[in-house]
C-alpha cells in the first residue's frame, strides 16, 4: 500500500525481541488487534466501512544473526480517526496493552499532520529563550543549586547570588525541592529574583530562574501563576512524574508566560532497557517537544549519569530538527559536567546547547562564582577555536578548574 | 540506627545490578545525594540542624554468586519532611535522577504514616463494589467489549446487551475507545445503561458499566461528571498514561460517586525488565491502591499476556492485604481468560477476584450471552467443589466452552 501516512496515520516503530516468532504475523496481529479488533471474518460490506479504522503494517525488518538475539523492527500505522488528539490516547493506542505483550520496546512515533494540529509545541523554544536573554548565538550556561533541602531563604539566596555572579544564563531549582516551609515558592522566587537583579548590576547580564513547579496536578497552573506573579521568569517541571498531557496543558496555557524546562526525573524507569520501555529520543526528545517543553534536560554521555552517545545525538536531533509547526527546544545534556568537558559538548551539540552543571560550578576551588566564570571562559575559548590549556594560561578560574577536573580536547 | 521508620520516613527498596560496585558506598551515596546533598563536610552545628533531612541506609543485601549476575537489594529511608504528600514528589525523590543511574529497578516503596495521611485510597474498594452489586461473596465476572472502534451506537448497545444477558457483573469499555463521533461518551452511557436495565428484567441482576474516561487531563473531572449524570455507574481509567496523581485527584473528588477501574495500559514499558523500571507489585498494586483505584486490571499468569505467577501474587497481596487506612482493591487478572481457567484463578486468588474476559466471552460458539453463562457456571462449579468436566455434563454452555478451550483442574 502506498499511502501518504503522514496525513492521517500515526506510525509507531517497535523493536520486538523473540527467538522464534513469526514477525510478519505478529505485525498483522498488532495492526488489527489494536484497531478494529478483527478483520478477516468481517463481511465484505463491513470491511468497506471499517477500512478507514484498520491499522496498517508499514514494514517488518527481521534481524536474525547467529550468536545474536533475534529481533524485528516493526512499523504500524494507526488511523488517527481512532483516537483523540492527546498524548495519553496516542500512547494507550500504540503502546497500551501492547507494552505488556512480550519483549517489546517503543522506538518511535511519527504523528500525523491531523494529530499534530492539537499541539502548539514550545511557546518560546530555543529562539524565544535566546531572545529573553538577549544572547543570539553562543551556547548558554545553566547552573543548579548545590544543597537545597533543609536550607533557609538567606542561604538559598546567597547560593543563587554566587551562581549569578559567575555569569550563568540560567539557574534551576533542584528537582527534589518541593513546596516547604523553609523556602516556599513565592518567597523563594522573590528572594532569588532580587539576588538576580543585584548580580545583574555587577555582571550586566540577564538570567532566567527555573523554579520547580510541584504539588497536586490540578493546582499546577495556579502555582505557576503565583510563581510568575512573584517574578519567576522560567519553570522547571518533572514531566514524567505527572504525564505528558500535564506538560501539554501547561505549555498551551497563555497565562504561563515563561519558558518551561523539562526535567527527566523517572525517565530511567522507561528508556534504558534494550527489550522494554520507550526509547530515549522519543521520550525525552520528540514527545517533550510535542508537549511543549522549551528546554529539555537529559543525561549526557560525558558525565556521571551516562547515556550512549548515539542516543544523545538522536535526542538532540529530535529537539532541533526543522519542523514547520513546532519550535525548536534547547537541548540540555546534564550530569557530571565540568569546564574541561566543554570542547566535547560543543563538538557534539554545536552552539545550540545549554551547558548545565551543578558540582562543576559549586565544586570549583574558588567557589560558585569562579565556577561559573571557568565555564564561560571554556565556552568562549572553544568558540574562538583555542584549546583550553592555552586559554587557561591567562584565565585563572579556568586554570583551576582544569587542574581539578582535567580537560578534553 | 533503630528508628521507627514508619512514622516519618518513606522507605524505598532498589535492586542494583553491577559486577563490581561497592554497594555499601553506593547506598550511602544515594541516602545523602538524594536528600541533603553533602554530609561528611558539614560543620557539626549544621549536622544537628540537617540530620532530620538526611536519608538513611536501612539495609544492603549483596547477592554475589559465581555464574550469576551480581546484584544488591538496597533499602533507603527518605525523611518525608523533604517532600510534599503526593506521588509525583515521592517518585521524583526516590526514583527521579536515580532511575537514570545504572542498572537499577525500584522494587518497593513503604510510605510513612504521615505521607499516607494525604491519601484516602479507594472510595469504594472491594467491599463497596460488592455492596453496589449486592453480591457479598462470590468471585465477580467482568466482560469486555469485543470490537468497538468504527461501530455505531446500536451495535455497541447490542454487544452490551448480549454480554449483560450472560450474567456478567461488570462490563468495561475497551481502553482504546476514546471520545468519538460514532459513540460519544454520554450517548454511549445512556444506550448501554438502557441495555443494562433491559437485561436486568431477564437476569434479575445488577451490573456496573465502566466507561472509559479519556481526553485532556484538566477536563477529566468534567467528563466523569457528564458520564455519571448520563447514568454511568463505574469508570475505566488508563492511569499510567496520565499519572498516578491524576487518579488520586479523581478518586478523592466527592463528586465522582462511582468506582474507578484502573487499566494497566503502558505499564509494560515500566515493569518487565529485571534491570530497570518499577516492579509490578508496586506499580499495579501498592501505588494503584494508594492513589485510589477500586479495581485494578493486570496481566494474568494464565493467558496470552503473561506475567510471572509470583509477581501476580504480589500484586494480589498489595491490593488485598489488611490496611487500617486503605480499603482493599479488587484484583482483576486479565488477558486470555476462558472458562476452563476459572479453577486456576480461584485457586490462586480465592473468591476476592474479578474474572475478566473478552475473547473468552465473545468467542463462545453460542455467542456472548452463552459465553457469560459458561463463566458463571464455571465459577459456581468451582465454588461447589465440582470439577468442570463434571459440571459441564448438565450445563451446555460450559460444555461448549471446554470443548473449545479445554479446562484446567
Ligand atoms: Mg538535581
Ligand atoms: Mg482491550
């Protein structure tokens, strides 16, 4: 069949591991079973009526090499007529019951044009975030609070101020900081945005503070409104703990007038197995963009929490590739990043990336402000085509960072 | 340390696979890293202040046998002071970043008394569902629509009527039936509840119709209200496509005056890997009950979608074990069930179970009504201590089912 799937079919790609399955038959079973239920027994007249609801096998690619696990990549096209235009409906259709049916992993979802019409994607996107910060082209720098739990407002404010002094472009809450009596949302936002203004006097630089949006689902919009009212200019959100549709509804709400950074918390329960789950480029790439994240954090291939390089590049691709309808998202490879890794990050991601560090900022021997400066120096050096050791000769903060953590070229 | 964890710590149990890790050190790293961030460097005065926020290693049990994968079961107690009383906060704390840190699976969460105070659990629970149906003790029978997509209201109504005639106690929508022009929610509920009333004239039996609650998250309550207004007396909900907190908010809403059946769609992306994800008894057992599901569907160990028997029994335990504060949930082992399996289901689950079938009802040679009767006959036979072949001698529907699908003893 030579259909134009893109118009009104959503195409799912699965990897099935099985030592002996008839994958062609299995594919047919999925296409029928997850749509019209039965097909071959239907009277001809009913077939004509039902065909528009019938799933279609797009391709079956069997990999069967001696000494390796046997598997097949199967692509099924689901008529979008069968489900509503929301991510829960798409997931339940394409990977609801099927997720429990043997060793099967969902690798990709290509949504139809009609399905996509239900989505605006990122409200700001990469370019919108750059515009807010007034930085048209260089890689951005984000830093994360060090310790937050059990700390009071003045301590958090001071941490924020030190980070801001170092010239970071964004500061994000720790994702495990919830509403709490020591540093409640509105007071925290006010204290930190005050510190931001104070630092701006010295650095001449704007920054975005992504405050963690938490609590009961039905109150998230109200919490976001409170944070924005208090001065927050970005939000951090643990998307997978709430569901993609919650992000989608937040992102499309016109009252939420600030970018949303998607945190990958809990994602490791879904993507790393070769046999089960949902592939990282879909989970942390395509679906995050569709649902409307402006920035997406994910484990980098460089640091402490490691994701294979090709998965990282596929996430990047999903966030950045041109799309007529959806703005690009800023990729934020995270975890274990220090200034010495900047050449690798920029080699792999180019300039459309946010360099994100916690320990690599706070652990600097000269403190967090020096830590931020070391990163900015590393970024500028790479942009000038200098190597880091060379650049470090005239930049003491970078030199100290490299002494402590080393440097990649 | 001999604390009473139950009072104000939530205890997570993880299984970590690693060929050479120092698991004791890893456990300490988790306990500190996911709570106060750093500990050994803190000045003594600050330690006194911070200790109540510090995670604690409860136990580390290393399994290291030649020829087998090396792993450890690690239990960490998290002070509930650190997070808000909602499931997203608990998951992000205990398995947010950590989920991405190597081969690690979340096996269990024991919530503190204080955390649990934020939850009422099931509104009806097993006993409430029995009361609604007026059936105090026998195993219940649920059936599922056969084909639904592309069918119109009269067709669905007729399917419903035939199922109801067979004496089933509950009928559930297919989880892939979303809001659609052929059988929109309110019209579907009205047509089916009419069919239920008509069948009741003949069977003298009440039944619950669990209608699929779908659409944008923020509109679910309103959709539920519409369904209830139209006569729905139960709801079906794809919990994992939306998030546990959404179920929690639905379940605790006093306006949602009907039981909620949790469907496990998408769960297979999370539980089956031995190395990653969230264990089935936690995902489909404990968390569903905490969040307020009255019935929980999960893949049975008997049929087409297979889950290991011990996991099934652990889900059952999580749903049924006595709890001072949370009502019991009805376990609904599902997929591939036919009347011949009833002796096994009742052997494993006892009488507190819902026998649930789709193909095993509709595929009966005598049609769906005969299919339902065959199941009821099988259940009654097992309760009388008769074997099925013996019972089938005087019960033609059961006899036909056994001829087609066989019977276990
Ligand atoms: Mg963090
Ligand atoms: Mg189904």
